[in-house]
C-alpha cells in the first residue's frame, strides 16, 4: 500500500450528499478482486452518457460534459471535496480501490459512512472529517479559484489552504500509523513475520503429526 505523508493536491468539488458506493463504482464492475483498473469507471454513471460495462475502452465512450470530473480545470485532482455521508450504501472495498486508482489520495467531507471510512485507511486513501462550515468555505474557495490546491499533512493532522488557513483534523493513532507507513492488513501482519515463523517451528516440535 502506498504511504501517505504530505499531499499537495489539486481539489475537485463533488457537491452532492449521500454519495453511495454504487455511484462510486457501479455493481457491474465488481467482477475483479484485483485492486487496480477501476479508476476509469469511478463515478461511471455520472461520468459518462452511455452505459458502462467491464472491458469497454474509456476512449470510445461519451463523457458527460456537465460532470465535475470531466471539467478540464480539475484534471489530475488528488483531493476530493464532498458532502455529508460520503460512501454510504454497500460495503464494497472496490469503492476506495476506484478512488485510489483514479488518483484520489484524500477525501474531505463533514461525515463518512463507517465501513467506507475504515476501508479507505486500508487502501491508502485518507478520509478527513471537517465541520460543515469549513467544508462549505472550501467549496466556495475551490469553485471560485481555478487550480485550487490544499496541502494535507498527516503527521501534523492539518489541512492548509492557499491563503494559509490551517484546519486541524482528528485521526485514530493506529490508522494514522498504518497510512504513514503504507501498511495494509497483510503488511501489518508481516511485521510479525519472525514471531509467526518461530511459533510455527515450535509447533512442529510440539505436535509433529500436524505437519506429517
């Protein structure tokens, strides 16, 4: 998993509340358990005018010119600004996979659905909760200024605007450690590899019939 330390990223504003995981990555794209390749189908039903299916070449499809991700000014954005209850709906881990594969490394919203919020930390995406007034202000600034960027420092737990305003956010210490060090569930387990190996060797001596 990719580490998250400091991000200076272009912001894209998605001004919708209750964005569910089926909107983030529609159900027809859940046929693969590989983490890569979902980015082209992020927000598929909003992003394109035609119906998407696995295997379609994005270059041959009809982009929706009214959807924010298709605006030229937001090309290459790595910070998603969202509204309340982002990531609600089903628990599909494909949702943070699609966001990360597209290039979104951080999401700022007043609230997140619990399972989606937890899944983000396991997949290299930082979900940041700020109060609604602060999020409103960021939306106004972003929409008023092309090329609007935010500096996000996970170690300091701060979001800094172009004007120098510093917004603090809370994050669980364990989740913070995992993101700073790029540790998904497997990576976290492998930190104990020597202890696991020692246990297995001891068990071979104690109960050799289990390994016959």
